[in-house]
């Protein structure tokens, strides 16, 4: 178990990347669009949204539905590219990253997991942690978070993400829960190798 200030690049470049938005957000979230623009020449990227959003409903998707959807997306991209899911990286912003992390903890084998602005706890409620599944994540993980994120400050993130057995690199960038996209894209690019 390790947490690195400077994340170790993945041993092998993934064949593709699936990214999901935060609660109530869509596939056109500015960070997801920036990731596709910044990385799309290097690998196929699927910017997805959750089924409730596709159906025209707002708010966060139910976790069981969201986790199953993450699995379907990763399996689908792997099949499209003719590779095993272990060659696909997955992640997302806030709720999207959290749902991806639960899918990985529940056994979805992936090349890597990217947690962008991971919602460690609700703002102002540091005792309500969303960490129970973290010790089951065996995939190499990258966490990118704003230094002033009310969903988890740097010390809290460092403490709680260190339990990820696959190893977790933490990159802190200027900002809050929606930091500037440039540093986020740069961190993901460096991690992908």
C-alpha cells in the first residue's frame, strides 16, 4: 500500500479510457471534454454519462445502476478494441470516479483508475467517509484534487487513499472541487505514460 506525491506512470499504456461525470453532470462536462481533447490523439476515450441523464432525469444515478453501467462501458470498449478489460483505464470526476472505483473494487479488472476530485466525504461532514471499498482496489490509481476541495482536503486524501493496495498517486492542483482543467489533463497524461 502506498501513496506517492508524484504518481508512478502506468507500466503499460492502456488501449483506451472510459471517463464519467460527477453527480447530475453529463458527458459534456468541461473536464471530460478537456481530457478527450488533451489525450484523444493518444488513445480512444469514451466520455459517458449515466443512464438517468440519458433518460432526461437530473441528479445522481442510483449507485447500483451506476456501478453496473461503468462495468458495461469498460467491457464494451474492451470488446470494441479487441482487448481484455485489463487494458482499459477508467475513472471520472467526483461521483463518476467514485462509481468507477466501486466497480474496480467489486472485481472489474482494469489497467488503471483515475479519481478526479474524489468526493471523500460530503462538504462539512468529514466523519461521513466514502472509503469502505478502497482497500479492495488492486488497480494502480491516480487521484487529482484541488488543494481547497471541500470534499476532502490534502491531508484527508493522503490518509485515506493510502489504503489502496494497487498504489495511489496523489496530485494536488490549485483550486477547489472544480479545478482548472489544464493541470488535471497534464496529471492524467503523465500517469498514462
